[in-house]
C-alpha cells in the first residue's frame, strides 16, 4: 500500500479546485450573458408582436373587437394599450432600464393570452406562453443582471435594487 504525501494535493482535491475555478468563471461571465439573453429574447417576442399590430391597424382593432375581446376595455383602448406595451416595454428590457417594472405588463399580457384567450380557444392554449411567463418572472425576481442600465444606476447610487 502506498502512502499519499500530505504535502501533495490528491487528484480529487485538484479536480475539486479546477471545478470551483470553472464554476466561478461561468458565474462571473455566463450569468450576465444569460440574463441579457433572456431580456432580449422575451423582449423580441413582444416587440415583434407590437410591430405586427402597427403594420395592419384595422385588423388589430378588428381582432381586439371579435377575437381578443378582453373584459372591461373597449377594443380600441385594448389595442392601443397592448401595442404600446409591446413596443415600449421591450425597449426597456433591451437596455435593462426599470426592467422589473417593464416585465410586469408583459407578464399580465402573457397571462391574459394563456388563461383568458386560451380558455376560450385552444389556439391560444400554448406551452410557449408558460415559457414567456417564467422568463418574465425571472426578470422580476432576479432583476436584469449586471449588463443593464439598472445595475449601473444602482452601482452609482449604492442601491441593491437592480
């Protein structure tokens, strides 16, 4: 039986240290990139939808009157609000400004699409809506990450809000 010198680290110790270094680097560089990618991806989903609404406004209002009919709001008001949120909130997400607040109306829209429209029509009952909700909740819970205006503002004024 050979004795292991107490001065030389074991293979397990070396592997553990290497794993720790790799994990630290992934956290340092990977997490900010993932946070940014989530914000951009979900922002693009909603921004493109807003652009489509603008491209054919008459059809948009028609859809809000007959297919997307939401309780309480008139079709024109609902169309304006949805389009405004779909165009403005993603821009805030892209730059990471007021990201948690920007995610809230988009989460509300995703919930309306899935749970109100989806309850009335199987065409709107889609797994993607749940992914949207999860990504938006992640932004609301975690914040936008270090690659954001929120982070820079919080860093300048010493807040941990971002």
